[in-house]
C-alpha cells in the first residue's frame, strides 16, 4: 500500500510540476571547423531523450550563411526525431548569398509560434540582411508579433526566443517588450553569447544558452529545459548524457515591465520638403529620377512617389528585393533575390519585359553607355547605348542592353558574392567580392584588367564598402580596419593605414584632396589623399557603427548616415550635430538630388527629402 501511495505521489508531482521538457540548441555555426560533427552528436543526444517534446534553435545556425552551410545544417537537423522550431542569427544573415531567402526556403520561415499546453513559444529573427554588428526587428515582424499575440488566450504563458540579447544589442528591442508586457511573458531565451547565464531584460527574466560547439568547452552539448508550472529549469547535457543543472527562472513572480517610449523623429536644422514613413523593410535605398522617388521594399513592392511623397503607382516584383533599381531612357530596372530582372516604364509602371537568372541579385544595379564591339541579334528601336550591369551572388558580372535585355558579355572570374555597388570610371568597372578580391574589368568586353587582394581571410574581403576615387587612386576600407589607396591603372597598393579604426564606410571631398572615414566606433576621420595623414579626428560619440555608408560633401559641409538612426552634419570647422534622427534603424547613405536638396532613408522605410541653406 505504501508503495502505491508513493507511486501516486510521484506521479502527482510529475503532473503538477513537470509540464514539459524541450531541447534548446544555439550557435551551431555550421561551416566552422568541426561544427557539423558537433551538431551531429548533439542531434543523437537529443534523440536519445524520450521525454524531450521538441527542439528550439536560436540562431547562428551557420558560420557565414552560405547556401551550402544552410543545406548541411538542414540535413543534420532533419535527423531529429522531434519537431524543430528555428530562427536565424547574425551569422546567418550578415553574409547571406541568398539575401536570407534560403533559410526560409529550408525551414519555411525565419520565425515561429508553437502552442503547447498552457504555454505559447514564440521565436523572432533579430538578424539583419547583409548587415552585422547588432540586431533589429523589422516592421513586418513587429506587426506579425502583434497579430499572433492578439489571437491567443491571454491566460497563456509566453516564452520568447531571439538570437541577440533583448537589450541594446537589438536597436529596437523595446518594440518587442512593449508588446510582450501586455501578456503573460515569463522568459526570454537567446543565444549569441555562447555561455550559460541567467539574466534580465527590462524586467523580463532571461537565459543565454551555450553553443553546441566543443570549442572552449570540454564537449559538444545542448540545454535541456524543463518548463514546469512554477519555474523553468536549465541543465547542460554533454557527451556523458547526464543533465547538469545550471539555472532557474521562477515563473510565479509578478513582473514589472516598464513601457519604453519610442524615440520620435527629430529635425535639427533641415528644411523638410516631404517625409513619409512607409513602415516596411528597405534594404535598398530609394532612387531619385525626374522629381520622383522610387522605393522597393524587401517584399518586392516597387512604389513610385511624386514630388510631395504621394504614391503614383506600384508594381509587385513577385520576389524579394535588396538591390537598388536604376533608371535610364525612361526605363526603370529592378531585380529580385529569386533571380528575376524586370524593366518597366518609369512614368507609368507598365511592365516592358522580364528575364530570369538561376541565382540571387544582391548588389545595386548599374547603368552605363556601352561603346564596345559586341553586336545584338535583335534590332533596337532606339539609338540609345544604355547598358545595364547585373552582378550576382556567385560573382558573375553580366552586361545587357537595357532596351532589349540582350546580353553583351559576362565575366565570372569572381568566386564569391558581389554585394556593393560597382564603380564605373572610364572604361573600367570596379567591384569587390566575398572571395577576398577587388576586381577591375573592361566594360566593353568584360575582360579582367586586374584583381587586388589585401587579405586571404573571407571576413576581411573588400566587398561591402563602396570605393571612392580621385582620378588616380581608388580608396577602400575593409573590416580588417585598414584604409587602402590602390593605383587605378595597375591595381597595386599605393599606401595603407590602420590607425583610423576604419570599417566599411568611406567618402571623398569635392576637390578629391580629403577622405572621409567613418570609424568602427565614435570617431570620424578626415584624411589627406596626398599624404595619407590626418587632417582632423572628430570624436562624435556615435557608438559602434558597422553600417556601410558613403559620407558626402556639400558647400563645405559633410553629411552621413549612421547605424544609430542619425544623419550627422559637420560644418567647415568640423563641429558636428545630429541634423535628423529617423528612428532606431540604420540609415542609408545620404543622396544629393539637387543643388541643395537631399534624399535619405532608413531600413524601416522612413524617407525624407530635405534642403540645406548656406549660413
């Protein structure tokens, strides 16, 4: 009788206190040496636990986000005998040769919601397409979170997953907590830090989990989470299969989660012509032509705005877009990550023609006048020499006639993704690739003239910075924190400096005598193109900035956009101020569209046209 009572007592304990168990894996980094073996072992470990109900993976699934890495990760994770819920991390998004479409292709989405018992588990992507150095929640995902939570029973408990910590690592973290605070949020679980820690963000209990990697650990491993009625219990499981307790989040505490007031748009001296908040993801900056602004969002909706910001027409590209369109001869061309190139009437939005590719188009499109010897098979209706330059995720550069979309030539010497806008100077086309090289090719036949390399490391490739020129030399910065001057004719290094803490942002003055270098953190440098020495070092205290932009000069003023949401202005004495604050999203390069008129945007769809006046 005593044994029966003991059994019933234990069964009651399990029923009341052990609601369910799940496995939590993070930072698998497939592509890193040995990571696939570690993950394979972890999958086997998880499968050996019959009481694990499902698996959550919180990002950095791969090392570089390459398609081959994602496919390998998918093949390993497909061996799980439990349901998998998965989100990407910054390593999956920063160098993604698919523009982050491959992740969704393999796992159906980059976010998830899973209801089980009295708990709703929600995961949301915090990685930024082709941008590193911090996280961000897109406007679309914030709306998704609102919509999903509005449909659930408010008595349900919420467990929220993301890759980055839910603090300033994600620039608009408060958009999530302002929503979650209205529900029974119990915990935030995230990766990124590769360690086991109990934390708290804005009053919400949180846990950081270890990587599956055996690097810096004695063994590969994962986190076993027991989600009980009153607590979440975290244990580490390694190759000996014995769960080792390391932390608890108590769920019966009443949480005080303050509302965080979102920062407002701020103007500090610009004359606003018009402003529009499209509240969509803009990987590509807007395009200005003939008093119109053309905007294409990540979902592929191309919108034409008039001189007051009013929508004239829109066109669905039926694909995702991160490359900036181009216009010439009244024709606008835009391209998708799915590999489609469309040309439209720029005035009406009427489709003229489309062609398809087998790979993603990442970099901005480019127009130039073709004067080469190659002939076209189909007769042109006009005398235009406009040619369009397409670069692809595999490193191809393809030149087409804009009017007929007939191919002139192709260069496939690069073996890595081309991300930034090609530079055209005379008969030369210059572009960087994630194969560690900078290329110079002839724009008449597409032949390679020279290629340049500073480092053999993928991570230091000269691929995200848009170079500038002074007529003799080309200037570029890399994540190795060097500024390079490269001879345009021969492709050899003239000088290099690493004392500017440079990243991937560089501009040049109107007289070509000064370089403008936005550093990795706080400082803005003015550098002589002649001596390579400092003209001025300004501590602007803008924090860490990994957003590639091109500072510009107008009337002895310098303008540039920043990762922190500001458009900065420096006067001729190098006194600086925030001219505009567009919100907590990265700002694209400022574009001069008239004598004293400028166009600027951020990655959340805030668009501003403004004027400056001389003092």
